[in-house]
């Protein structure tokens, strides 16, 4: 079964929705105009319930099927990124310094397309909860929605989400059972020494040299403190210090990210990092403070739900266009919080040849929106079929 015919019929309308959303990118939980647009469309579609203001600007909409049954959740993220747009498209961002560089405008559109179809046809039992989530990029909007009780409040029994994938065949899918995306932690290291003249380093306690030493030593955690076949990434991404060529500064700053799948590996990294920072600070006669912040957990797909989701994806996209055991990757995703409390699956849908995610020239491919909407619709119809009469 290819793209649902009815969804194909309004694909041009979906493109207009998406391109409008692209012009009004909003960050974090401040997705006010985006949420208002979503709510307006949902009212036009005639969904049964619209619950607004969850996690500040999130929405859960309910569509009732025909007859009793469970409630299935479908989630799309709505927020954008603080990146100046460089696409040159006619519908480019109207908000300087903000753009939809990760395709969340497309994700929202795919779920709106499914909402329109499901509200029209209702060829399923039970209910579907359409979850429009803010703050995926920053702020953990999924965690906030879970903490505000959306799973219990709406009786959601399982939950699914999609993310576009640049460089993968347009409209094809990939996923994997078990862990698919890594846990992400952030570290900040503040170093305090004693500044002075660059020509007289013996009178200083140089925080720059300490920063270099710490950054290099941290790499031994990956190379020497953990089993090489356990996935682990530790990247120093920022070092800031100094203002002039002949001045040794008083302070330096290091920032970076840690990606793991295993809680024991995560704990080991924290312990070793604390020891290295303290030891290097002592060796350079400076003070160093480590601020280690635990972020999104690993995104772990339920194996049975993922096998089912892959079957549905094959119906929509074709037998040879679904990779059901793609392996895991080191990016992170806050949908993890929803999968922590309900079984479900997270899948990628191919975007085709385009700029990468978080790139100023990225632009969602409108041709894949009907494919994603059809996947969402068929997940509901297959998971909760109408009872035979």
C-alpha cells in the first residue's frame, strides 16, 4: 500500500502549511504562534478535543475512533533553532537568527496531515492522541509533557514519532530495536589561576595551559578507561580564555558533550572527569570547578513495537525501502522521555539529498510529508483496527 490516497489529495495543502510554519520559527517552549496555527488547523479538521498550554505551548488533540479501545500517541516536535537562515527560499524565516534547520516544521505538518485524515475517516477503534511538543532542541519538552501527566491524563498506551534524515533515500525509513539514540550530558569547567604579563609567565598561574592539559587528559577516558566496543563519545567543543597576545588571563573555560548508552559508562565518565579535572588543576596550581549536567537519556525503542512500525513503513514506502535494524547513533532525542514511560518506536524518514540537520541551508523536503502522514495514519489503523461486524 503506497501513500494513502486521501492524504495524497491534500499534499499541496500540507506543503502550504509547512512553508508557512517555516516563516515563523520559534525557540524552546515559546512556540506560541506555531501552536496557534496548529490549533486552528485542528479545529478546522473537527478533532474531538484540543488541550492547549501543556509544557507552556504544547498541544494534545484527541480523535475518537469507532468503538472502544486503547489510546495510541503520535508525537511531533514544533521548535526551531537559533541559526540564521541561508536557504534563499521565498518562504524563508521572517525571524532573524532563527530558522527551522532540523525539519520540525515538516514533522508538525506530517502529524497535521495524519490528523486531518484520521478526523475525516475514523477507520480505527479507541482513540488517537496527537502530541505537538515544544522544546525538543532545548528544554526537554517531552520530559515536561510527561511530568505534566499527558500519558496518564489521556490514557496513552503506546507512542510513536518520526524524524527526517538528510542523505537517506526520500520517503524510505530506517529504525532499530532497542537503543537508537544516545544519552547526552554536558560539562562546563571553570578554571581560575593568576594572570599577568605574557613575558613573565613565572609570575602567573596560567589557566590557559591548565585548560589545554585538561582537554587533552579528558580524551584518555575514551581511549583508556572504557571497553572499546562500548559506544562512548566525549568531545571538548569550546575553550575560551584571554583577550590579548601579551596577557596571560586569570580564567579559562572548557565546555563539551558526553554521549553514552550505558548508565555504568556514564557514571564512570563522571567519576574520571572529576578526578582528571582535580588532578590537572593541582598539577598546574590552579583552581578548577567541574559542572557536569545530565541531559536527555538514551532513546530506546521497544523491539515488538519497532517490528510493527517497520511493517507499517513497508506498507507505505515499499518492501525494499525500510531498514529495520539500522544500528544506533550518537545523536540525542528527548522523545526518550516518552519511550521511558510507554512502549513505542522512533523512526527516521529519508529526506533525500539536502543540507544536513542544523545547517543554515537545510530545508525540509515537502515531498516526504504525505509519506510521513500516511505512516502515522496507518500506525493507528493497524494498531487499533475496527472490530469485525
